[in-house]
């Protein structure tokens, strides 16, 4: 709204603008109080949200720590990494094993062929597969929607016979449709649409069939009519054929290597492909070798050089017949301790924040500054004032205190479901809330005691923290979640709309009252100006009458 231009005091000489401004300052006091109340509510909401963010981090930290790998971290070692390496898993025992010998490493099957063209010449990268007597590829394509004309793609070979079936796999009579070899189109002879779901079967392009698992099925690798040797190698490597292919152009040799090791991972081609690649049709498939080794006096064979023994991942690197390699695994006490300490630090950080908020001094004489007060202060003075004004927003808050008391109680109530009475509760392994109640329930950690518990019985430590019914972490996670839910209902989540939480609705009501009062203030200010304007008009008239009277009296002398 545009502020009208007013000229006051022209007749009376009174500074009406200043007088009205001072009058309006008094009239505005209710609005100032509402704005201060809204600001206080926003500060309190932000304090709640700060606690909620910390509770969320604590909840996530509890959930993350519940993973078994955090309590069963292991260290592993090999007496000779160059021959055998080891990685211990979370479920590995604290044990040692001996690899006494490795008679044979697992190997992958390989096969090298020398494909020729129809004239018996060595092929090159650019040799067309059409010149290599490869088997014609059988294509089966489906028409997704009914159509007057169905253009087959890929296009059938010249002279190929196109067989049609309907969506139920029932053959369609050859007299009912026509295939045009020039255009590649299929049409129905009665002029109707080719039915949706129709299937066309015909020869187009070329194919190689390869089997990579003993007793498995042949995988078909198809290439287009104009494909080259290079295209065929690319198709072999892209397809899930179980092998990788490499063509060496100088020698004209094509190499196949099984992607898996072991006797059952084979390379075998169908008869047509064998003929193309010059392989004896009666030749057995190429196969790899299994690893053969001795573990603690027990002979073992595996298809891979990476094996799992006692939940340890063991990698055989070289063959040897003497000089055993010792592999060991043990609890990584330091790592487990650090995992637990990180959670305890996060818990203490959250308790510290909550404890600070409920104990923070409240300076009630430092109310939020009005705009007029801000205009009279420097930035530094405003900052110092607001530090006092924002302090103690949650002092003595029952919700925050309740959350602290609940989480503190979880540390003393957490128990394991085992019968080990010496490690039944957390204080017995070096974690307690201490005797100082003024710290709000922060945890005191006895490093030596906790490490000893981890070393002696990691399973018991795991149970104390993670047991579904009585473990600490599920209880802390649930307590943090419940507290967040309560606070969110009051203060809302980050970015939440005002109607979704109680403090937001309260601030909306304050805004409505401020808007209404501001409208009344505009009316009040206008009323003041009208009154002063009326006074100016009256004084103008009085001055005019006085001047006339004076002129009249002066003229009569």
C-alpha cells in the first residue's frame, strides 16, 4: 500500500507527524508483543529441532552398530602371503590352520582354433562370417500389435521360408499369408490384419553355439548377415556365453578362455561350429583343473583357487609340496572397541546437548528485539542481546528431560540372554552411567575392562548390545525414535508445513492476529491524521477570521 504524502502543522506549527508516530508506538505495543511471542516460539521450535537432529543421528548410529560385523571384526595373517593369503570373516573362529601343500592350482579351460574361409584361407578381422560356413541362425520374432503389414526384422535370408504361428503357438496355414522377399513384408491374404502376438520363424544371419558348464545347455550367439570376424568376437564377449574370446589377426588364431576355473567349467561347441573352426567332431570338450591341496592333513579339491575354510577366505597363489603355510584369525579387539566407543561418543554428545538445553539459563528480561529497537542498536549489540534472549528456550522442558531419563534407564536395564552372570549387564564390561546425576546420564567407558570383555567373550558383548528383547541398541534406537516422534508432533520436521505440527499452528494463529491488528493500526493512524487535519482546518479558519477582524478594526481607526 502506498503511503500518502501528508503536510501537517502548516496552520498550527505543531509537528503532527512526530506526535502521531509517538501515539502509534503506544498503539503498536500489542503487535510488538505478538511478534516477540512468535519469535520466541520459532527459537523454541529450532531448539527442539536441533535435539531431533541429534536424536536421528543417534538412532542411525545404534542401527548401524547392530550389524554383527561391528562386534566380530577379525584380524588375519598368513605366514607366507606370496603362497597363500587369507581374509577372516566376521564368523571366523579364533583359530589357526595349516596349508601343508598345494599340489595343483585351479585353472581355466582354454581352446585355440584357426578358422578358415570357404576357400581354406586364414581369416582376418574383416572376413565376413558368411564366407566361413557358419550355421544359419534361426530367428523367432513376435508381432506386438496387429498390423496390415508386418516387416520382419532382422530380414530373412534370400529364399528363406517364413513360418507363422498365432499367439497360442498354433501354426497359421501357409495359404493364409504371403511373405514378400523383396520388401520383407508379411500380409494376410484375406486383407485382414496380421494378428497381434503372431510369431515368425525363419533363417537370418549366423550363429555359434557354445557350452560352458558340464551337462549344461548350449548358448547361442547370433550375428547379422553382414557381420565380420571382428563382430563375431565382440558378440562372443558380450553374450553370457561363459567364455571370453580373443582374435589375433597376424596368426589368424581365435582363442577361447573359460571365465571360471575347475574341471566342470568347460568349452564345448556344437558340431556345426566345430566344423567351421576345424575341430575334430569327436574331440571331447576342453576343461580346466581343480585345485588340489592339503589342509591340516586332510586332502581337499576345489574348483577355484579362492576357497572358504572355517569362514576364512583363503586364496591359493602358488603350488608347493613342502614348507606349510600357517593361517590364523583372531578377534580385532581394537576395531570392536572403536566401533563401540564411536557409538558411546555419539550418545554422550546427544545427552550433552539435551542436558545443556534443559539447564541453560533463561534471561527473561531479554525479550526479542522489536524492529524499532534493532534500528537503535549496532550489529554487535544485537548479536549479544539475542544470545541472551535465545538462551534457555527449553530450560526444565519435561519432554527433553523425559527423553534423557528414558535413555539413561536403558543402559542399566540392558541384559544378555545368556547364563554368564559375570557379563550379564553393561557395567560389568566397563560401560556405566556413573554416579554423577548432573551429567544427565553420560556414559563412562572403562577402556581396559571393555577390551578384556571383547577379547574373552565377543559373543556375550554382542548379545548385551544387540539382543532383540533386552539388548541396549534396540532399546536406544526405539527410545530415540519415540522421542523424535513426540518432538516432531510439537516442533515439526525440517521443512514441514505449519499446519502439520502444534507450534506451526500456534505461529499461524499469531500471524493472523498480527495481520488483523496491523489493519486496525492503519485505521487508527488514519483517524489520528484526520483529527489533526480537522484541527488544522479549524485553526486555519480561526486565523482567517482573526486576520479579517484585525483588518476591520485597523481600518476603523
